C-alpha cells in the first residue's frame, strides 16, 4: 500500500532539502508541490497576466496542463508542455507563486494532480497544506519551522550559490511578507494540522535537522504500522 509523509511549513525551513534526503534514504518519491504554484506563476507572467489577477487567471487555467515528472530521482515541472524547472527559483517567481496560490480556483486546479501522485506512489510531499487539505490521511505529518532570521540566512546562501543577485535584507523582508500572505489567505492557508508533529530547526545544522526528522518519521511509521 502506498503511504505518504506530509511536510508543511513556511519558506526556508529546510523542507525540500530535508525531504529530498529522507526520500532517498527511505526509498520514497519526493514531491515538491511549491513547484506547481511556481510553474503557474511563471506561465502567467509570461502571458503578461498579473499573478494576483483572479479574473484573468481563472479563464487562463482552462485547458492548461501542469505536470510533475521524475527523471533520475529529480523532479521536473511542465506547464503547457514546456519544462520550466530551470526558471522557477528566482525571488520574482517566489512572490508570483505566493500570489497565485491565494486564488481558490488555482488551488482547486492543482488539488487532484497532487492527490493522484500520492495515490500510486509512496511519497514524501512538501508544501503548505499537504497535511491539512491535500493528504489529510497522510501516515506522518510534520510541520517544519524555524525563526525568520535563520530561514532567511539559509535562503540567502542558496540564492548566492545559484548566482542570483540579492541582499540578506531583501530575502528576509520577502520571506516575512510571503509567510504572512501564505498564512492569512482564506483558501487553505499555511497552518499546522492538528495531528502534525512540530519540528523547529532554528538551532540545527542540516545534518542535525535530517537526523531529527528521520527519527520522528521512523517513530511515527512504527506506531502506525499496519
Ligand atoms: O515551497 P515554495 O517556496 O516553492 O512555494 C512557493 C509558493 O507556493 C509559496 O509561497 C506558497 C505556495 N504554495 C502553496 O500555497 N501550497 C503548497 N502546497 C506549496 C506552495
């Protein structure tokens, strides 16, 4: 039987890095759901549509295809048949993704695609509403968080590494803004599920976070063994 591990939390808490490592260790497919919102944000900007413009976005979704595929263990995201994976990690697209993700029709549009992946494969899926909305029956639910400063420090280092020009202050203020918007939207806001385990990685190195999360996951898997 396929089972799911849901990891939700604010931007930069380490969800994707940790989930990717755990997926490899546990033999699960890693699904980064943020890529779906990013791909849609990228596509709409390319069409000259403001990612917050609900009136134009709703008709633009009609007939549009967004898909996640996996190649050599790496996730790719396609929108309207085009692989946009390489273009969706900029600060501009982060903000576009956050804006577009607040539109209820967008969330409804992406809901089934996410459930379909988890129906056929055992997954570790990261996002904002996986434990609350997408996979309420996930076997393990984790809410991963850290202080804004430590999240911004990590995200800044990541962007530096990719050669994306920005400042720490800019990253921090974008992050605080995005967290606020993601947590305060009416439709499936970022929220800890009642049965999710809270893990705060503020004072951890990556290795410590991975070890802690792995222990939590293994413990929960054992408790819920069928
Ligand atoms: O995880 P990420 O930073 O790639 O996500 C980008 C944006 O997409 C995030 O600010 C909010 C939105 N998102 C969402 O609303 N629900 C998800 N399951 C994943 C992402």
